[in-house]
């Protein structure tokens, strides 16, 4: 990256303040020289291929029914993802019927059929197997090139050679492209394959006419640095061909890996709503969409619709989310007292992203931290100053005795409550008014 490009990119980062009310707060180091050089080939626009319906099939004990599958697809179509994968474990007839139902509903987002499995060397009626998937009528097919993991570990030094894999890739993809369908193949355990070998195979896919190549971190074993290196190498090998990347979340770094993939040149990110999927799940659409937009990567996703989509998917699958879950968790939009301040109205706010951006509202609450301890780690007193300030803001005058009575009632309410151990500001105000009105009688 030359000096002029770095200066230009730095200026682009500076034309928007780090915090804009109603928007977000970002790390300014992202526009420092080292960061700009490290992500020199990064695209400014990416799209999501949503795998909620297909990966949801792999979520043990939580599957959709016919109506909720259509409901999820309809909402994904409205929110602005680039492609939607179809359920991967239903029968062929049900998948075909689902496609037809989506057409009747007016779904415009391209639909992706995962499969077929292609095992080198090609043998038997492999063309018929491919035709069966194409005949489903999906807009995109995503064939899976698969082999024994022992072949991957030996770097194809056994009976299955690299030449045989390349030949199978070339012949099968050329056949698929003659059927006039978008083809985005992937290979099993992509990121556990030696990088040079992976680049050889993905390069063969691109040369055979694939519209994109699908790199998968099948076991969620990658790291952001490893991902960025791997994807930048693959991107160099496939040229103008789109690079799709899927990360599983077995170690909790899927969203960070997705960002690293984009920094390495990926143009499509595989994600699912609330991160639902096999084992530890996948990249969470709502997390990645918000993160990318914060760092000036356009996605086409309507951020203000994310929370409602998360709630629908959560209920459709019947799963409980931890309260601290990013974007969708019950506590994500809450702070005790004024906390880090409300991001949509306060220019000095240090909250990461205003909840309104993703379709939520900021909720200041009063809990055990304020009522039984110090309000902040930096506080110089145990006295609950925030509560006194609230009374003043509400123009409620309380004697010290009345204030202690208010504290007693608030503490009792929080300590004995079932389900949640905090008060909303409105509930606390009701306690205050109750104590003060009782004293007047």
C-alpha cells in the first residue's frame, strides 16, 4: 500500500467522528499506519450468505418446522442478506417444495442448495447426482468436495493424489457451469489443509469457472491472524473469484475470525442469526453486521431490524440466550444507573453502539451494585449518589430519614424478586413517591 493510499484511507477514517450520537464508538487504532498496511486488500463492501436455516438443522434438539422455516427465510429476505442457504438435511422433495413456497412468497434473495457431495476421483453416475441438485431449482448450488481427513493429514501423499483432486474439481465444475447455474464449491476442512494445497484446489475451482469458492473452518479451530493469512493467500490464488468464508464458534472467536477474513479479502461471510448451528454455533449475523458497519464495511443489512429478527429466530428454535449475548441478550442494552451513558443522545457517551442502531432502546436500571455496594469502581464514597441525583431530577424532596426508607424498600424489592434482580427507573420512582406520599398522610 503506497503512502498516498494510506493517507487517503486515514482521511476516510477521520471524516466521521469516533463517536456520533445514534451511531457508534470505534477503536481509532484501526486507521493507524500498521493497521492500514495489514488490511491493504480489504474490500469496503461485503455480503452475508445466511446459514440460519441450514446450520439450524445441525443444532441438536432444536429444529424448525415448515412454517418457521418459511418465516425465517421471509425475514432474512427483508433484512438484506445477500444469499440464503436452504435446509441441508430435509428430503429432496421437501427442499423442492420449500423452494417453490419461497417463490410464491416473493422471496427475491438468491437461495442456495448445499451439495452435492463430490468425492475424487469421479466415478459412477456423478453427473446424475449433480443434476439432481441442480433440478431442485435453487439459484446457487454449493457442491462439497470431500475426502478422508487422513488424506488431508498426509497432504495427499497416499492413494488420493493432488492431481486426482484437481482433475475432479475441473471436470465436475465445468459440467455444473454448463447447466447455467451459479456455482460456489467448498471443500471439507479447508482451514485444516496445508495452505499451499488449499490454494491449489481453490485455484483449480476458480480456473474451472466457479463463481465463488467457499472456505470453511469446519471445527472452529482458527484464529484471527491465521484466518487473515489463509484468506489472503486464497484470494491471491483465485483472483477475481468471490471468496466465501464460514467459521464455526467452537472457541468463541467466530466473529473476530469473520472480521479477519474480510481483512484478508473475503467478499462473502457465512453467518446465522444468534449464531445458531452445529456444536458451538457459527458467526452471529447480528454481531458481524454491527461490527462491520462500525468499521466502515458496508453489508447491505438493515441494522435496525436485527433485534426483532433475533427474537423471532430465538423463539422459532426454542433456545434461551445468555443475558450478556451481544446485540440480542436481555442485558446488552442495560446499564446500572447512567453507567456508560446513553449512546443516542449523549455526545460524551462511551457505550460501544447505541441500542437504537440495532432496533433496541437503552435501559438504565437500578440493581444490587447501586443498592448494596459502590456505584462505580472509581467512586470515593459508598453513598448512592446516583439515586440522590435521580430524586433531584424528578423534583422529589426527601429527608435523610425518607431517603433511607426509600433505600430499604428498593433493596427489599431487588433482594426478594423472582426472575430479575433490578428495578427500572419507573419502578424506583414509584417507590420514592410511595414513601414520600405516606409521610405526607
